């Protein structure tokens, strides 16, 4: 780098936006490439004047017109700052100590130390407008990005042309060496000021941290580094006001880079340009939506779909425009991308982004969709409101499924009760058919809970848990046998056996009124013996086996000695013999009783449709129409002719699709085209249980609209023509919530409890074998 070039000096002084753009274009079109230090100093000076040191015309301000004069950037001021930076870097680094064609790790660390040592010792690192070399030279302050930029600009002053920036969505480091294969940290991130300078970024990649994008950052050349300088411009004057002049300058410079193809591999810069274009439209042929879509395509094409912000940009754009379905889709895709990573304490920025989506944007989307159904924009032509659409419901489930995956295996939990409350609030706004129109596919990574699957997949169960499980299953088996025996006794009775009297909460049975003063136990009625501490047996594994309740025969009299106990072996033998006797008498009968499957199906379907009385008398179809449809369709006919019931067929229309028959004025049977057949009376829940495709009804929209509540029936009719939405859940939490999320009625308390009961995080054992230091102090 030869220093401040003579051809650059003729652009000064810079008196307007056009002068800055001309200097910028001259840097991009020069033979030796752009000078990062010069560009950063000029842009930083303009930003400081228009934001930090902003001046107003007082007269214009009093009249309500804030007239802002563009600052005049003089050549002498810029050249003095440039020379100061160049002299400081070259005087602090002795290149004779570093040999080789390419830069070494030691050289990169030395340059970063030179930049680091000039910074002020105490200042707010996240303050705005600290990203330029102008801030570094005037205030000795830089933010995270500014330190990395100053390091690369310093290496450019030292003619180390192989050192370049590597940009993630919230962090930056440098690459160097042959083909840029070496990496090195040169700055901090967030609130952590750990000294990582000179260390490779491999540990962050191995931890699957979002900061390192699974080793898919934007590897910059000189032109992409210039784009990063422009993209880092902050036009904010304060928390609520932006500088219009600075925003327009940034927009113009980004368009210059876009027209030269320098933003093709920079999704974040494309998103920034899209935001500016959405606020201040400057071109008719390229819209903000086109830029956001191009950012998503760039992430998928060049970075293996590892960037989250392109989807959040696009989702926010659709939300602002009222395209709620598209917004939900892009938020779900953003959550799908974040599921590739593990959450840690340094992911503060992206955590805030998802927290805003989950707790503000999605609830507001659901609220607005409920209030303005007719204004909702649809992905495909349909009359289905958003809150009745299974597709939209599945998108919210996909969003939270990605968040739960982000939490799994992480060192820091993500979800808390605030997330769960807004989750349940959003889901509760959807109607029943939205939940029942979803079919959950089985995840390919799902493991069988059976022991055979566990052995094949290499999952081992600890012996003590296996023994406990076997013990519990044995207890359940024994208890089920006793219950079956009780039921048969109650129904048929068994010779020589008296039914036990019910007692609550383990209280001893009452004595007979004839034996109130008798203290022996010979007259105690047969009852279920409560488990007492004396009958508990400790097995060889240290677990207590609690014998299940059993029926005690009256023949086995207890000892008359007061306070004596029954021998446990004899008691177990009596229990076992009683069970075997009862099972032998009723086992055949119980096993032979197989309920009619039609009865179970009939009982289940009676909660959804009206039972046809003719089915119980003469056979035929079991169900008629729903009550509302029956009242609406037969009210007029029943009023006109009291004997119309005799003219109706005994059978409801079957699979042949025949219509109901009615009488015209002359007594001739006519088909009623507006009538609803049995297939059309079946609503979404029936087809959702069958698993398949929701077939389109034969009833037209116009015919349904003529019925009472026709508009609602029309939307349901449209819903019947949609296929079941196929949803695949991947996170453990959402898989556990599957039945609750797709139930007819939403159990919000159960969902909240299960979503926040146990965080899917990986806890590292301490050096004390997992025992905390606080507990050690107590002991």
C-alpha cells in the first residue's frame, strides 16, 4: 500500500452525498483495489457529523422544518488521520521478525495487539457509532467489528494481502495463510472480554455455536470488506430517531455495490438494503421483497442454509405487509436454521430476535387474523381463515419445534414460563379443525422404546432401572388379575368366596355390631389387606418390593395373640393361592369375552354424529346428519306435510352417493340437490382419524350459503377439500406434546407444564462427582 494516493485527493473537499459516492466509486474501480483505512475514515467522519455531532438550523427548526447541512470533509483533516494510523501501525510492527510468503499467526496476533493497546481502558463497548477507524483515531474507542476491521486495515498497510475478514451474523474474525485456511480471533464478542486473540475458532465450530455458523461465514475479499463497512453504518441519532441523510447515503452506496455484483455472497448486506428500500423506495424495478428473497437464496446457495437473519428479514417484511401466512412460514424456517446449533450465553442477539417473534409478533399475528379475517392474505386462493387453517397451525408448531431443538444438548436453557404462556395463548386462538387437520409423520431419528430397539441402537438401560421396571410390570400384572377376578365375582359370583367390602384410604374394616367387644380378628370380613411396613421386603438390589393388595380368605384366621403379626411367607402363599384359584375359575370366561369392535366404533362416533334409529331396528346406515344440518334441511318440509317422515327413505344415502328424496307440489318424488349426503356430513375429525386426503364434497358453495350459517359452512366446505397437512416433529419436547397439541380441546396447563418442566440441556459434571460446592459446605 503506497499510502494516500494522489488520485484520491482530487475528490476533496466532500461537500455533499454525490462527492462521497464519487470517491467511493473511484476506490472500487482503482487498479490496486480499495483502501479500507481511507474509506472507513471518510464514512466515519460523515456519520459522526450527521448523528453524534448533528447540527440543526435553529430558524428552520422553530418553523418545524429541520434543515441539516451536509458536513464539509476537508482533505487536510482526512489526510492527517490517515497518516497517523499508517505511521502508528508501521512503527509498532517489525516485519523483519516474520518470514514467509504468507502471514503467520504470530504476525496477526501482533497486529491485533497493536490495535488493542491503543483502545481506552474503560468505555461502553456496545455503544453506537464505534465501528469505524475514525472513532479509533479520534476517541480511541472501537466495538467488536471495529477492532477486526482495524486489524485487517493495519495488515493492508503492512502489505499483508492474505489477511481478510470472516463475518458471521453477530461476530467477526480473520482468515489468513494460503487459500485463507487459517483462522484467528482478533476481537471479543458481546459482554465477554476474554483474551482470545490469536487463537483459532475451531472450538466454537465444534460446539455448534451460532456465532460461527457451522464454519459457513462470509469470507471477504477487499470489495466485500468495503460492503461490510457500508453495511455497518448506523444512521441512528437516538433510540427513536434516524438520520435521513445518513440512511440515504448508506442506501446509495449499497446500490453501487449491488450493481457491481459485490453483494451476491453477502446475505446480511442484501437484507440491510432491503430494509432501506422498504423504508425509502428508490428503484422501481427492484423491490424490497426481491432483495429479501435474494438474501435467502444466497444463504442457501453459498452457505448451506446456515444463516438465520435472511428469514427473519423476510418474515418481518411479510408481517408488516399483512401477509401473515408468509410471515409464519419464514419464522418457522428461521427456527429450522437455528435448530442446527446449540444455545449458549453468547447468543444474546439472536435469542432476543426469537423472543420477540414468539412473544410479540406471533401473538399479534393471531390476534389480527382473528379480528380481520377478510383482510388476511393467503398463499393460495382459498376462503379458509387463518385460524381455521391447519397449515398455519403447523407452522407455529414447526417454529417452536426448532426452538426446542436449539435447546437440546445446549449448556444454557432457552424456554421458560414466558415462552410457554405465549405459546399456549397463540395455539388457543385456533379452532378445532385446524388441529385435527394435521397428520404427524414419524421422525426418521425416532428410537423405539422397546428393549430390542434399544439394544440395536446401542442404548443401554442401567440394571437397577430394568429391575425396577420388571418389578412394576409384575405388580401391574398381578393387580390386573385381581381386578378381573373381582369383576367376574361381582357379575356371576364364586362358590365359597365373599366379595370384599370397599374401604377408603387404607382404613381397617369395621367390626360387626354383634362383636363390638370382641378384640380378636377372627370375625373380620374379607377385605383387601393394606400394605404395611412389616410386609415390605427389601430385595438384593436395595429396592423395596411392595406386595400388591390381595383378597384374604376367611379360613385363614389371624393369631389370637394381641399384637402378633402374620408370617410373611404364609401370607404370600395365601395370596398366591387365592389369585390362582380365582384366575383358574374365571380365566377362560375373561379371555373368551371379546367386545364387538362395532360397539366401540359406534360409541366413539356417537359424540360426533346423530345415531340413526332405523339402524337399530331395520339396519342400514348408522348415522344421520348433524343436528344443525338436520333442523335446517327438514324444517320447511316437516311444516308443509306432517306425513313427510313416511316419504323419506329408511336408509341414509350410502356410498353410491344417492340424494335424499322429497315431494314436490304434485306429490312426485324429487331429488333435493341442496341436501347433504352422508359423505358430505362427515367433517374433518373423521377424515383426520382415517389418515388420508380430505375429499371434496359434492355440495357447492352457493348451496351451502343458502343454508342457515352458510358462510361458516362454506369455509368448512373449503377445508374439506384440502389435504391433511403432514408435520414432522424432531425435538423431544414437541414429540412429547404431540397428543396434547392435536387434541380436540387444548389443555393449556398440561402443555405449559410439560414445556417448562425439564430443560433439554447438557449439564457438565463438576470435579466433585456432580456434587455442588454449596452442598459440600452444608455437609
